[in-house]
């Protein structure tokens, strides 16, 4: 091993300090004002370290920590393991340059649609938004997203059970979506058609509509025809889609498809696929 390689394996003093603060943050809350004065890039490192660990949030006052660490240049906020309420969402209004926001509904979360409605207008630079299992998401929230987040490229609404076609008519105005999850929602063929025929249709690379009881096989050729860049298409659990409706579809551009079937799919035209996942049920 060379001397240069040995040196590169030794953590810098800065990294050691960041790790120390992150690992001991519950014991340092009495010095929270000092931590709040740290440079932005140091705050970002600490925030990234603790935001992906459920262990930290069990011992921390989430609102106090987020208020201390976020700033106007914060690019990513991951609330997956943090207990979220409207007060915490309000703290994020300072993040005018936020690019990524991840929220997943947990049992202890008690934020509301109103909390989201008050936050979203501040997120005009947002590219990635995950609201998976957030049952408070309604049409008003979707309207606000469509109006205030024009640069959005990825949207996860998995199990936002109140989402209907009315929401998709609003999302259809977005121009840059390349990835969207609408699984386990109330959307139907009409809403999906409006979405893929909108300006984002030609950009969609990944499209997930699994477990949507109102989606039928009639929409499949419309999606394929309007999404020329589509690589991943997930529609398993859509009970109104029949195997025979897949026979004449041009799947050659897809790299992955997920579909649960009640028959074997060996004769279907999947030659262009790099991966196929399906379940045989009987």
C-alpha cells in the first residue's frame, strides 16, 4: 500500500467532527444555538447522517433539530423516520431551494392537508416529491403541487387513497415528470390518459399503477403509444386487466414490467425486456 493510499484512508478532522456531532446530537441539544451557527455545508452533512436513522429520532426533538439545521440553501429533506406534524412542515418554509422532499406516513405522524398546502408554495424548485402512504393528500394538495412545483420530475403518491382522476387532470399540466407512482389509488383510465397525453407523457421513464381497481387493459396501448421513453411499467394487481389485452402491445422499449397473472405469459411479446416479474395465481 502506497503512502498516498494510506493517507486517503485516514478520515479528515472535519469528518471526525461531523461524525461526533451527528452521533452525539441527543447529548448536545443544550448547545443547539452553537450548532445552528455552523456553516451550511456542515449542517447538510449532519442532517444527512441523522435523517436516515430511526434511532436518532427516537431520542431527539425533531422540530428543534430541523429548525436548527435546515436553511435557505438546503437541497434535500428526508422525513421518512421523523415524526411529522404541521409545525415541522412549517419549519421547512425556509428551504426555498429544496430539490428533494421525502415524507412517508407513519403511525405517529399527525400532519394535515392544510400543513402541506401551506408548505408547497415555498417549494418552487422541487424536483423529487415522495408522499407515500400519506392519506391526508387530497385533490387540493395535488392542485397546489401542479401549480407551485413546475420543475417536478419524480412524484410518489403510492397509497394516497383519495387520489382520483380529478388530481391527474391537474398533474397533466406538468412538463418534466419522468417517474410517477400512483399505485393503490382510485385513478382510472380517463385520468391516466390525460396524464400520458400531457407534456410529461413523452418524458416518462418509470410508471407505476399497481393495485388500482379502476384501471383496465384498455389504457395499456394508450400509455405505450404516448410514452416512447418508458422503461419500467408496473401494473400488477389491476384486476380489470386481462392477459389477452397484452398480446398485441409493442413492449420492445421496456426494460422491466411487473404484472401478476392468472395464466402463463410465455407467449406474450416481451422480447425487448431485460427483466420481467409476474406471479402465477390459481
